[in-house]
C-alpha cells in the first residue's frame, strides 16, 4: 500500500512569516498534485507537477518536485490569513491519473 | 460553469440505519469519484466511475457500501447498515477524463454523523 506522509501535521504561524510543507513517499510518483481545502468545502487544485526537479510558482506559493519524484514541497512566502486551510498532496504512482491523498497539513495564519 | 453538487450537506443517523448521498458532477465530465474523509485525514478513494462503468472499487466496503452512476451522469452512494466508524465527510469529485493530468473538481461534501 502506497503511503504519502505530510509534515508537519499542524502549523500555526504569524502573518508575514515563511513556511514549508513536505510530502514524502518511498514510491516514485508519475505525477503529484497539491490541493487546499477550507472548512466545509472540497479540496481545490493548486498545482500539478510531473517532471523530477520541476519548480512551479503560483504567486507567493512555490512547489518543487524532488529529482527522484518521491517527494515534494510547498513553500509559502509572507503567509497571509487567507492561506489558512488544509494542504493536501496527492500522488499518482501508476500513471492512471488516479490520485492517492496524503495525510494533510493544517495551516493557521494568525493576523 | 456550475460546480459539483452534493446533497444533503449534513446527515445524522443512528447506527444500523441506512443513508444515501447524491452527487451531480460538472456537465460533460466522464469520470466521477467518491471519497471518504475522516476528520483530520486526507480523502480516501472509495469508488471511481468512467461514464457509468466502475473503474476501481477496491477500497469500497462492499458488505455495507454501494454506489451507482445512472446514465453516466448523477451518482448515489449508499451505506446500509451504518456503523459508528462511517462518521466522515463524503466527497464527490469529477474530471473530464481522458489522458491528461486531470484536475479533480470537488463538491462541498456531505458530513455524516453516526450515533
């Protein structure tokens, strides 16, 4: 059974601080997605990474896919209260575009 | 473009009762997923449909859970009988399908509490 471990599990920071969230597995991904989920809503896709070593930026969010395609990170610069939510990574091992979700990182940004 | 619709939003039942959830995906989306999300965890795939056929139901507890997708559009997920450990949010998602890295569009979920 493939597992996606995310760390940290919880993170509470002040507005303006930087943070990094990690997603790790012992298996190689064909592709990996990051989602953000707010209370009472479904997850919303932030980015899909495909190539080992790939870096994608979305405003203040930077996503990196590990060279070996076994891990990924999400870095947020100058966090804002609107960044608060549950961040989920989802990996596709088999190339079937069926994603298995990680354990999640719950982020709270205090004003 | 209308999003994925789910109903009801909340449901409270006693253990051993039955419950059904409904999902209407985005128009034209061929692939539909049902996920179970237990509090504090990531979503776990229960079943995946491609049009009205089942692609993967390996993690669906078939002794108590069932799902169908009529005419390749709407879908229902049923639990009979419910157990305490079924308390969770049930999410429906849809994608266009095909062979691209599809974005899954999620509905708001149905929060089930089993007492």
